[in-house]
C-alpha cells in the first residue's frame, strides 16, 4: 500500500470516528442536555451565552445548546434517511433501466429528464407544499427530487458494465440474469454511487434545514436546526447567538460529511478496478455539487 | 443431418441488422476431444463465429444456417436450455487475460458462483475443485490465488485462472478467442501446452480462434482458414500446413517469419469489404486469379480426405503442388 493510500485510509477512519461521535451525541442527546430544550421561560429570554446556557437562550428563553443537541437527531438522521432512500430507489430504477433498456428505460429516463429539468429545491418546495408541512413530508419531498440523479448515474454505470467482458463471461458461464445483476453489476456500480451519496449528505442536511426554515419541515415542538434559524432570524440584531450556533452546527456537520464523502472516494477510488469514479467526479462537477 | 458430432455448424450466415454481412456459409464440425483452430486476419469474422455459436447475438443477426450442439439446434432451443448449456456444455476464454473476471470479487468467490449456477455445491467443495483445476494449469500457491482479486495477478496467471474458470463446469467444448495473443511468447507456449493437457485430461474439445500460425501448428488437429467471412480451406493440420491449397493459405504460410533470415512476404493488397459480392472472397488479392474466377462462384473442392478448399483456380491451376 502506498503512503498516499495509507494516509487516505487513516483520514477516513478519523472522519468516520467523528461521524460516529456525532451519531452517539445525537442518540444520547436527551441525556446530555444541560437544560430542558422545550421549557419556555420568558424571564430568561435572549440570555447571552454564559455558564448556565452555554450558547445562550432564544426568544422564549429556551436553551440554544440543548436545542441544538436535540435537533441534531432530526437534522442528521432524517438527512441520512433521505440519502439512503434516494440511493436505493435510484439504484433500483437506474440498474433495471440500464440493464434491460427498452420501453421501461425510455419511460423512466424521460421522467428523470423532467425531474432534472427543474431546480431541485423548487421542486422539493412544490412537493412539500402539496403534501403539507411536517418532517415526514419534507423527507418525501427530498427523496422525490433526489432519486433521478442516482437513477441517471446508476444507469450510466450499468450501461458500461453491461458490455464488460466479465459480465459477458458470467452469462456464458450460465449465470442467471438476477445473479449477474446482484453479484456483478450492482456491486460494481455501487461503489461510485456510495461516494456520490456520502458527498450529498451535507447538501441534504442543508436542504432539509432549508425546508424547515421555510416552515415546511419539522413542526414545533420538534426541534430542527433549520427551524431554529428560522425562529431566530427576527432577533438576529439583539441576540445573534440564536442563529449563530445552529448555523455553526449545520456548517460543521456539512463540512464533516463532505470531508467524509471525499475520503470515502479516496479510499474506494478503484484505480485498481475501474475509472468510473473520475466519471462521477466529472458528472458532479458539470452539474455543480451538491444536489440541492 | 449428416455429421452428428459435438458441435456442428451448418451453412451459417451472419449479418448485422443493417444488412452488413459478416459470415457466409460457414460449416464446421467438431468431434469430442478434437482441437480445431480457426485462423484468419483481423476482421475476417473469427470472433463473430464464436459469438454466433454461443448464441450471444448482441448486435449480430443469424440469417441462415444451423448450429447444433450434440444434435440439438441452438437457434430453436428455449433460452433457459441455452443458459444451462453455457458453462456446462460450452466454455469461453477471451483474448484479454482476466477480462472474464469481475474486478471487485475475489477469484474464489467467482469460482463458487460459476459452479453454483448449475448445481448445488458447498463452498468447500467448490474451492477444492478450483484448487485442483488451478494446479493442473501449473499455478502455484493456488490458495492464495483464490483469495486474491484479479488485479493482483500477472497476465499469464490471469489467463490461466480464466481458463480454469471456463473449465470449472467441465464443458464439453472450450471456445477460445485468441487466448494467447495478449501474452508474451514464453507464456503463450505454456498456455498452449496447458490447453492441450486439458484436452488430454478431460477430453474437452477446443475451438481456438487465432491469427498465430505457431499456435495452429502446435495444437490443432484440424485447421479452418477464414478469409472475408468464409472458410476458404479446411482440413487436418498436416494436410493444410504441408500442402496448402488455397492461395490465401499459401500467402499466410509465406508471411511467417523464418529463423533463417528470409524476410516474410506480405500479402499484397488490402481487404476490400466487397468480398461478399464477389464469387471468391480472395479475388482481389489472389496471384493465381483466372479470368474465370470473376464469373464462376468459388466452389468447395475436395482435395484429400476431409481436406477441401474454396478455390476454383488454385485447384485447377495445380497450385496444390
């Protein structure tokens, strides 16, 4: 293993550890909070950061720090859910379209064209608006706008893989179509797709926060970073910490997941297998990272 | 039909959907344990012939003729039957070493999958058989190879593993598309030896496509010389090599570099792609062409036993000296 590769591996381990730490923090949040994140106390409103309230209090006297901790769960886990679901849906559709082609391919790809023709966020807004407010609907909206990109990517990988000699050989060995799809096509296409997915976690957190900020995501009393920003924006002049800290939390998380995505790519980059990753990079570059 | 051998190709004509023709009236009979080499230049339709036999049409289109495997017509056999025949009946080795292997799966897993696609088998049993096969192909360290990825092997190793993979189900016939072309000369010779040993050990028939006369002279029982989508000469190796009847075969023999330093002779001219419209595919480049060749369709002319050639002039003009 070269030094570069070893370094990349260590970087990935460290970033994964940080992400895991973040995950544990989310899970343990209700036990870690110094104050009740939902308790309204108007006497304590707009307190600057101090000993009792590390990040200060918001307009209703709720502890910003506690709310960030509790909100992390919603923000991060729903973003992971969005990415996971889009990945699965996109992969299935893209793989089937790419491998079998024909009418199904045409229908789905034209649908993908339509979806990709709209700015993602506008479409998500429209879907969330139609479905009504709520975190679940926000997730559905983001999934609905996110899958076409994965479907398109998966399809293009499958198209090249389908013509590979080893797929041909697997057919010549008498392996069934499903076995080929599951054992050869999908695993080969999945690595670049996982990289794309991990790179888009950050963007999804932002998208979700955006929807919440506009009031289409998590509803009170549920706490979400985006809605914290939204609630606090009126008080930006008097109590900037109300928006600063949730913003910082979003910033750190997005950066962490983006670095993680980069790192996953470096480690998985199969110079030894395929040069497909360069294609992902180029595609993402052309489309402007990230999705939303 | 006459000639029920292991694999019988009768009057096969293959084209592209747009009407372009690739193979014309190919007939070939392979018996069990026989090694048949198909030799010809690039683009003469050698690989297409293999693809047609394997019923992997892709973009090609069989317009006429039959391919019989053990007397069963592959063109009319249900797809599931064809799938079952692949691997157990016919195996395939590619030119590019390792092209038949999935780059991200360990070699052992690929053996296991291939074997399991046809019969229930335990992993341990599959690994045992795989090791045995690899050892027969002169590979050392078979256990380590089964635990490696294709990229971790050298070209020669990969080609051996590919052959072993194709042999995993003990097919009756192994189709090899230029199996040695991408390897260096010493490895080429070893692979040829090993392929012949497989035939001796398992009775596997081989259909080897090549443009290497050395390979033909070492391993072939019978030789089919192809030019412009047709077989222009066919017969036992000894007959074809010592008494080439077709002008193209003779030109090919003259084009082999010789150790005594006489420079090899190039075949004049280039392929015109019009061969299909000509009565004889080699017409444009043939030094023996008669005026009659332009009008009379080249016929199969028997020479001696199974040896025949597709040449009116060569035979009439006494070129088969």
